[in-house]
C-alpha cells in the first residue's frame, strides 16, 4: 500500500495531486532475467482441474522414464571409457533406446507438438549446434530431435547420477562457477569439435551459448566456448508458442516447481525448432571468437525478430546479490558498467580484483566514482556523447569508451542518455552496505541541492525509487508531499515541488510504512 503518517504530514489525494511535477523519468531498461507468468481467465478453471488429475500422472510417468533412462545408461557404461566415443553397440543403444525413452518423457511431459523446420547439417558440415533463445530447461527437448551431444551447465558437483548419464549422452558438463573447470570444459569442446571435422567418431555438440535462462525478450551475450574452435556452426532457433511463457525459468521469476506445475497442468506444450543454414566463419572471425559469437547472435536475433542485449551471466550473479538486498527492478547490465570502469581506469580494476563469481573484493572502484561525481546533478536532461564527455571532464579519445557507455544506457537508440542512470549504477556497484545505503547513496548523488545541508530533492528521490525498487512516480510524489519539507506542503505547486526537499531519515521512515519496501529497511 501507499505510505501514510499521522498529524500534519498525512498523505491526502489533494496534496499528492498538487505535488505532481512534470519530472520525466528515464525509461526503465529491459531486464532479461525478470519474468512473471500471468493467467488467462480460463486458467482459473483448467489449472485446478488438470493440476489434480493430469499433473500427478505426468509426474509419475516422467519419474519412470528417468529411472528407465538411468538404468539403460548404467548398462551401456559397463566397461566403457567416458572420454572416448561410444562403441558401435553402445551407440545403437543410445540411438534406439535412450533416444526413444527421452522422446517418451518429452511426450508424457506435454510436448506432443514439436515442429521441425529446416535441415539439420551433418557432423562434418557443422560439428556444433548453437541454440537460442534459452528460456527453459525444457529447451533440451531439442536434444531428442536427433540426439546430438549436449553441453549442460551446472553448479552441482559430480555425483553418481552425472557419472552415469553424462557419458551415455556423450555430454560435456560446464561448471560455470569454477574458473578451472570452465577452462577444462572449453578445451574439451575445442577437441571434440575439431575431432568431428576429422571423423573422430563423436556426435554433434548442442550448445546454448547464452549460458543461462532468460525471459526470451532479447538475446544476451554469447559465451565463447562454441566459437573458440573456429569451426562452422549451425544456428538453431528455439521458440515456445506460448503468450504467457509458462515454461520460462528466469532468475527473477517463478520457481522451478511453479514452472513444472503450470506446464504440467495444461493439455499440451508446443515447441518450434528451426535449423538455420550453416554459418561458416571468416578468417577474421576465426581469429576473433568474440566477433564470431556476436555475428551468430545477430543472425539468430534477426530470424527471431528479437533485439540483442549486452547482459551476460555475470549480470545474473549481480542481480542475485541485488535481490538479496531487496532491489528487484534493475535492468542495465552491471557487468558492462564494470567493463567501462576497467577501460577508463585499468590500473584500479585489474583481473586480480575479482573472484570466480566476478564480484569485487574491495566493494567498488573509488576512482570511477570520482569520475561519475563530476556529472552535474541538476535538472533532468539528456546528453549526447560530446556533452557527456565535457560534463564529466574525461580525458583522452572518446571512441575508446563512449560506444560502451551508450550501448549500456541508450536503450531507445536516440544517441542521448540520461546521466541519472549513471549515478544509480555507481551506487549499486560502489556501495556494499545494503539496499538502504544504496538508496541513500543514489539519492544523494542525484540531488541538485548545493547548499550543503544534505537534503534530498524530489527529482533525486523519484528517480532513485523508480530505478531501484520500482516505485511508481505517483507514490514517490505522495511520499515527498507527506514529509517535513523546506517548503510549505499545503501550498505545494508544480513549480515548488521541484525544490521540495527533506532529510533521508524522513524518506526512510515513510518508506518503512510501505509493506513491499519495509524489508529493505531493517530496524
């Protein structure tokens, strides 16, 4: 609900309306890791009914399919070598038994309609299949179309289940939170890809280069494992025909159980798999895997009708940390901002300042904060590249860093950015003391008051609350109207509201009354 208080500072509709200022907010950036599954009206009837009747049957059949696949995999591994291609009889078992068991599991799980388009290339034509967008664990249904190898990503340590199932599927397991294991998996992918070209006996390797699940609204940055070998790849477009995207399993979204239950409580699920023509890398792309990955991503994005995003798996880790602090409405790629800091200040952001999860040991870059502090807070404004460089007094050639700045913050493609987002991003990266401290830091950075009394104005508060916790402008203005101020609240007008200012303590006390935000402010 909206915050309220007693006495003279009570929030009234008239006061809030009087304080509605024409303060343009920067559009909230796209967040590929945020997803909410909605309901159509008929779901209120079908979900309880099918959830009670159909879901238990499907779950039981899936468990039986998995147990049968495990048993067959265990038999095929007796006397075999995990690092070598499957022998002829083991390959026959995998092709005829395991593949059909997997198809049966996909069928009983609801995927009765799998539409294939295009021709899948042979292993000699394209040793690697790269599939995107990756929105769900059910994307692995592609594996059962014609049984390529799979490159699953996991954080779990090796166990008996993996030791049996992985060799039977000739899979390459990527432990993404362990740098040494990631490097080992990358080497194995390179060896297998080149072995396929030379007739080494391995099957094609299916890779989801995004490295994590998203909401499918854009293609995030591709990891380079599939592109380092420099061999031809076949792009594969994976699309779920579901307007609600119930199968989506994003970081900030429904739980795995919720996803499984909703998908298992409908009559069928539909999957479209399109094999695009083989992509042959140029000489430049073979020498530059990043260029190769970006070009393949652009190709897939054009066919899917999706934009591309600079987000990466590092942003997943940063978003998880932000969620633990109560900040859920982030959209800009923080990892991209960190790259910007490193480019501006290479001496203060060496590779040794990070752990395997990409987090800073020292909590932020002080010198980078000083650069952002040069931006004049002032009223809302949009800056072009030269105006931004002049205002921040940044030395050196602009081309070395300006493109990265605008890739991160120019979501509309207008060639201008709102510097307020830079202040919010700096507060996120450089303030390790929790959500309350981040909010205070962001508000103080954006405050246009220069009288030294540490008061927060309406522009700063509204923008920070909008960008960090998703508070609506109307609610932010109601909070400002209700607080003890340097102006008379009863006489507040559109002109005086911009100068309406208060101490952060007043903001804190009022925001604590909001049930959705109370968890941010402990004590």
